[in-house]
């Protein structure tokens, strides 16, 4: 029968390479952005967040870049490891919606050893 | 481990039935949020609570309801279940409920299968 489901964008990288996962958001009023990692069968795991008064924020092996002009968010993972293989979601929130998060479709990252 | 707990892990039931999903937030968190993740819809926001009070609803159906108790745990009630309600249901918690976003920490989810 026909399968129904989201067709996730995919990114395949070699272990040790840097990965860049992109996200386009639609609401110019969004002022808080967050990246989550979701492994199969588990809940989304917080990676890093950024507010709209910043354009870059760094964490351990991860960097988030925010370009408000073109409504674009990216997650950079340095020295990608097999354990980084997962689906990565960006989410946005705007002041008038309280703490409601609106999630993007996700990107499947596969790290090849 | 995020510190958010959800029970049960799996639930199998029949159409027309009613189920209750339970969530305990991280210690110290006052806000709880419910999300549904299905294959064709992705992660959808359902409903938020702050310190026992319901806040602005998301895409929650009228057949679904939730509440947050004085001890801050929350329950999501799903009734008159349909096949399309089969999904993963996640609870998330945050310290506060602030306009402009709060870091939300997710639980492991409850997988619901409606037969």
C-alpha cells in the first residue's frame, strides 16, 4: 500500500566532518529559536537556543546562526560523530504566543564511520 | 535524561475508547506543554499549563483535554479515540511561561496505538 509520512530532508556526512543543518522559518515576528535532536524512539533533546537580538551563539561542538533578514537559521556541528546521527528540528516562538513552539519538519542527519 | 517523566511508555487501545497520559515535569519547573508527533503532521503543539492554569491552546481537538494538578504533574485525556489519533505524545516542561519563549525539556513520550 501507499506509505504516508513526512519526507524528511537528509544530510549524510563522514565522521569527523563538520555538518550544517538549515532551517527556514516563516514568521518574521518570531523572536526565540531552538534546536532539538531526536533519536529514534526518544523525545526531542535540547541542543541550543538563540534569541532574535543575537545572530550567533556557540555551545559545545555546536553553533547556531540566525539571519533575520532572510528568516534563516542554521545549526553547525563540528567534528561530527556517529552518535550525532538523529533527526534535527528547529523550532520558533514569538512573544505574542507565549511559550508555544512551532516546529519545522526536521532533517535526518546520518554520520558514516 | 531530561528529568521529565511520562507514563505509560506504550498504550494500545481500540477506537472509541478513552485514555489518560501522565507527565511529571522536571523538579522546579512550573510549566508543562503537550505535543503530538504523528508521521504525517510532525510535532504539533497541543496545550500549555503554567502553575495549574491552562494557557493559550494550540491545535488540541475538543475530544482531548488536559489539566495540571497542584503537585504540577499533568494529565492528557484523549477520548472517543480514532485511528488517526495514533501518534507519539510528548510532554515538555520549562521553568516559567514567558512571552518570547522558554527552553522546553521533553519527556520520552507515550506511544499510542489505536486499533
